[in-house]
């Protein structure tokens, strides 16, 4: 069966520090991978999606970047965090019409 | 381009009464539509999805939704609310051509005894 792992579950980071959130998928090959963010009081916003290794599409210009070094690994990064980067980050994967979300990372930038 | 409008930010019901969460969408292509539920500090759980089969879709926990193309709506209903239904609900549209999801801003469902 397919599973998705996302870590860490919670993270508190100071302003200006780097960020690396990792997401891995098991039990499937060549999935579409996504990073979403949910800011307080708002719906989920698509940040990045990837249809293959090294292929990254950015939906919203911002202080974040994404990379896909392996077929089932998707990494969200920042060189210097801003207060506005705080939020709930969700990784997801899809093949046909099915989407599966990770359990999320709650990031607080202080 | 695709978009989703959830017409109510908060809905309050009493336990045992019907639930109606409203959603309107727009999409340039034949859309797939989903409802997700999120309990506090938890990830998203799929309630149901519409992918061009039957227009009345039944999901988990007694929820169902009806796709109405003429009204561009996909409202979520449940005949009788339970306390455990209290959560935030997201209506989501997928542009099947590119397979990305666009989320509504969410509706918080409050259930009182």
C-alpha cells in the first residue's frame, strides 16, 4: 500500500534561520508531488508541484524553494525564514485522481 | 484557471440536525471535485470525490455531495450532525489537465449539544 511520510510534525525556528522539510512516498512510482501551506484562518495554498525528478513548478513567488532529488522524495527549503513563513505545511502525492496528504508540519517562526 | 468559493466561513448546527456546507466552483476544464475534513492539528482526510461518474456522491461518515453543473455547485450535506463532525471542511477542485488542487478557504462546522 502507498504511504506518505512527512517530518518533522512541529518546528519552531528563529527568523533568518534555514528550513528543510522532507516528504517521502512509499509504494508507488513516478507520483506527482505537492507542497501546500495553510496560513492561520486561510485555506490551503499550493506552493510547488513536481511531475518528475528535478521538475519543479512554483505557483506563488515567495521565500521558499523545493527540490525533488529522487522519484519519491520532495523537499521544501528556505535559506532565511521570515515571520510570514509560519503555517501548516502539507505534502501530498497523486497518481490518477487520488490524492494522499501527509500529516503535516506546523512551522512557527519566532 | 480554476477557483473555489465556500460561501460560509462558519456554520453552526445542533446535534441531530441536518448539515449543509455550500461550495461553488469554476474551472476551464472538466473538473474533479473533493471535500476534505481537517480536525484540529491533524492532516486532511478525504470525505468524498466527484470524477464525472454519478452526480450524487456518497462519502464517509454519512456525508454526501451533489455535483450540479448548471449551478457550478458541489454542496456537502449530512442528514444528522454528530458532535464528532465538528471540524473544518474544505471544498477542492482539481484541474484534471494538470492535476493540481485548488482549495476553498474552508468552512468551520460547529456542532452544539
